[in-house]
């Protein structure tokens, strides 16, 4: 009989135990969420993704996050879809490649909103599940997160 998988506890900076997790979609976020639960981290899922289109796909991703949150008793924040601002900021970047300027703009937009919510609601640490995707550039994501947290 095999033993259950044992995770190493996730360390948080400054010994904090409260985190605001920006989540893009439940499949990418699921492992991160489970690891945070196993580590005893008090976290809230923050769903702000105005870049996801069409609306049907956005709603599907949001509902999967809500389902996970309800299943595990994790608080969930449904931030504004803010589609008009997304299109305004993305204008002229329609043909940018993955990992290009449009991705930087998109990460900045989402992380700025995440950091503001964290500041206003007493979360000392923010993180995101975006880095789990093989299609994303981890350094680009980290740089955007550092910029957002500095404001």
C-alpha cells in the first residue's frame, strides 16, 4: 500500500500566514491552493481577470474557482470584470506574442488591482497562480508582482 503524498510546507516571507492569492483558473490554481491548505496558510482567492474572453470562458473559470473555494471553505473575492479597461489598455497590442508587452501590461493590470485589494483588506502577502503555466515567463510575472507590491 502506498503512502499519501507528503508536501513540504510552503514558507511565507516574514513568517506571515495570511495571503491573497490571485487566481486565473482552477486547473492552474488547484495545486497551488492545495499546497497552501496543506501548509496551514490562511488564504483568500482573488479572481480578477478582465483579459479572459469570451464572457462564457470567463464565467466558466470563475465558477470553477468558486466551486473549489466552497469545497475547501476558502474565502473567494469576485473582483470586477473590467473588460472595457482591459481593451483600452490592450489597444495596439493585439499581435503581441505570448510573453510580450501585452502580457506585461496584463500582469501589471491584474497585480496592481490585487495589491490594492490586499493593502485595503489587511493581507501582508500577495501571490498568483499564473507562474504555474508553462506558457508564461516566471521572471516577467515576478517583475510585475514586485512592481505592484511596491506601490
